[in-house]
DNA sequence: AAAATTGATGAACACTGTGTTCATTAGTTA
DNA sequence: TAACTAATGAACACAGTGTTCATCAATTTT
């Protein structure tokens, strides 16, 4: 396993390995994929694989890292708030950009999100987004009256987890729903909460009683 | 692999395998756990393992199924709404019951949620909760004016994903936050949305403009 | 363009874990 | 007590792993 060789041959080999590995992930369980399979698919000798990666877990891990890095780099935090107020159009635009990204890297996300044998991608993806959102929210709320620290911890978790669930569903439905619709729903959930979006009203008396405790 | 033998010896063996397997999961990566390891930990012969499970994936899968079934069976849908209105105290109670369950089965959830090598537990857990929530919400909204079908699909996804993210965080923090606090936050997010809970206001002009499009 | 460097090849190797078989032992049920 | 059946442990063939090495071939460098 070499440390990033820039030799043309090495670059081509790594590209072939990665691309065919994703193909394999799309068609069968990661557990059932052998280094032999990968080498055969990429048209290289099995030994050559070990010149670049220590094992298939190493390959998978590096793919994940690259993919997640490219994702978070891509979403530059536009100012979607102003004087403590969320700007709906900006927030929708931000969500839209995320869906653009997912669509562009469809093969990667399908492989990573749906392969039965893949460990921890959803978790790593969530951690990656969580970090991003937490950072943004902290910056945004600096100028304003803030919520308690635990709330500041918890809410970004809800947002990042929810987004990943949503994207998974969107792919499962072959992206039939427009990105615009999805982005707008994300906005609604963020600002009103799932139950109100679903059309439920909240009993005010009950809420008052809760507050007393 | 037998079909549920009720022989005392068989029951004891299965219990030993399952319990020690969870121990192993708590201390090392699933990928690195061999059948030999499991057999040694459970004090049985390696061949005996194969009398009960076809391989370690089979064991893992069965553990997951049992655990997830016991979870959803546990949350009996109390009527946390009335005439289209959500009853806060009831909803908080429902969330509280979920946290009770997670605490009770801490070892199981820690093993399943945090083992690096475990594939798809989070996904299966989400699917399991999704099914449950979708069903409940559909029943609840039968009598009332409903949202469009896509919204009915999407929102439960947000809820189930968010809950799982939250529980993971709660465990990571060694359950330092009280279940009561967690349940109340869940209620707030459900009814107000993450951004309002965080203290952000929504710009109304921008919202109006969005609606026009 | 020639020389030096480095990647790729394929065969060979020891090793680890897998899943199965089978005769024997020992615990459980009727 | 007798009949049953789970557990044992050793043996087996097999598949995949990760490494080595001499040789060939592509690429940089001079």
C-alpha cells in the first residue's frame, strides 16, 4: 500500500478499483465480495490490490471518507438567517443544493446506503452532517438569545438524522419526487415540526399543564 | 441448525451464545469476531454453534429481529390525540416509555448501535419504527382532514430517523440526561420543529413569497 | 532517446477461519 | 429405566487472505 503515488498507472488502477467496487456493492452484499472479485472486476491482479489498500475494509473506509468530505465541502453555509430570523427562501435553497449533490453522486450513495453488509456508513454520514450543522447553528445563534446547551446539542442530531432518512427514502423511490418539493418539505418540518405539517393541532390546555411541571 | 428445540440444554446453549456474543460485540468489531471466539466465550464446542446458527450473520440477524420485535411490541399506541388535537401529556408519556425501553435493554442497543462492523442495524431499526409510526399516524388522521400522501410518507421517516439519532446520542452520553427531559424535547421538536425549539423565528414575508410559487 | 524508477503480474506460500461429518459421551424427557 | 437428542472434539476439504519474488512493462527523469 503506497502513500498516494501520482504515477499514471497507479491512478488508473485506483480509479478502476474504486469504480468497479461500487458496481459490486450495487449488486451484492459487501460481506460476500472478496478481494479476488474486486481484482477480477477491475482487471488487475489480486496482488496489485494490496499495493493500494490493506484490505477491502480499508478500501471501503477510504471511499466513505472521500465521499463524505466532498459532500460537506459542497454545502457552503449561505446566510439563511438574518437578525435571528430564518429566511425561508434561502433555507429552501440550501436544502435544494443538498439534493442536487445526492443526485449527482447517486451511485455512491445507493451503494453506501443500501448495501446490506456495509457497516456504519449511515452513522458516519450522520456524524459528518451533525458536525456541519452544529457548527452552523452555533454561529447563527451567537448574536441572538440562545437555547440551553443540551438543546443546542440535541437539535442538530434530529436534523441530521432526519435528513439522512429522507434522502434514503428519496433514492428508494428512484427520485420520483422533485428536489424542489423535497426541499420545501424539509423547510416545513424544520420550522413547524412533523406533527403540524401532518395537519395535527396541539392541545393548548395540555401544553400549559406540561409547562407547569 | 434446529427449529427451536425446547430441550433445556439447547435453551441454555442458545442463551449462552447470545449473551456472550453481545459481550464480544461490546468489546470488538463484528468483523473480527470469529465463530471460534463465540464458542470459546460461551464455553461450547465450535461445532455446537453450527447446531443452532448457520453462521455469525445468522446469529446477528436473529438477535436483531428479536430485539426489534420486543421494542415495537412494547410501545402500545396510547391515544395521544383527541379530535385532531395532539395531547401533550400523552405524547410525552409515549416518548418516555420508549426511553424506558432503551434503558432496560442498554447492552443490546449499545452493541447494535455502536459496533463499527455491524451492518444495517440502524437501518432495520428505522424501518421497524417507521412501520409503526406510519401505521399510528394513518389511524390518527383518518377522522381528520389529512395532508397529501407524500407528506404522509415522508414525515414518519423524519420522526423515526430523528428518534434513533437521539437515542444514540443519549447512550453516548451515558444516559446522563433524564428520560423526562428527553421526552419533553421530543415533544417540542415534534410540535414546533427544530428551528423554533432552538429559538429562531421564521421570517413571515419570506414565507409568503415561498407560498406564491 | 536512453536510463532509471516504479507499478503490475502471476505463481507460490503459509495461514486462518469455515462449515461439515462422525463416533462417542452425557444430559433430558417420557 | 429406556429412548432420545444435544454436546463434544477431532478430522477434513475448502476458500480467502496477505505476503514474497523474479520478471515484465509503463512512466518519469535526465
